[in-house]
C-alpha cells in the first residue's frame, strides 16, 4: 500500500514545492510594475477645483515600505493627510506614501486632493519587505 501512496505523495509534494517557489519568487521580483497608481475624479468640488482620489496599490508578493512617487510640481487646494502622502523635505520631486510604513501585498493607500487636472504621480521607488 505504501508503494501506491508514494506517487500521490510525490505529486502532492512536487505541487507544494512549485507553489512555494512561485510564491516566494514572485515576491522577490518586485519592480516598478509592482505599484499601481490610479486616479479617479470623485465628483466633489473643493474651492472650485475637482477632487481626485489617488489609489496606490501594492501588487508585489511582499510588503513594500518607503514607497515614493514622483510628484514634481504637485499642488492642491485641499489639504492632504501628510501621513498618507507628503513631499520629502530634502527632495521636492518625490513624495512619501503611507508615512513610509509598509503596504501589505494587494493592499491600497488612498488619498485625495483637489486641482484642475489630475497629476501624473508615477511610482519612483520602494523597499520590498519579504519574509
């Protein structure tokens, strides 16, 4: 009976190892495409300017900390919570997301601002935290 279980056990073990390797490999291959930044008009108007919601999504298999977006020339008539999005004091071209705290895999950070047009806030950098 052990001989008939061995092939099934071997297949199960092989499947588990493949899933393990894929899961860990995908987490370690975080790159610029691992952070998705999207914009959507909320329909609210603040001081005559349309409000925009920005969603920063971590699509990496690992948590990402110190996520930065390029934010050259960013301006808003509505205050943005600085814990969610703020310019780096020494570098006005880059902004820190989520106060630099980790963003879990498949999680999002949302903030809104108000300006005539949406700003292009492309991903700049992050530090993967794979465990």
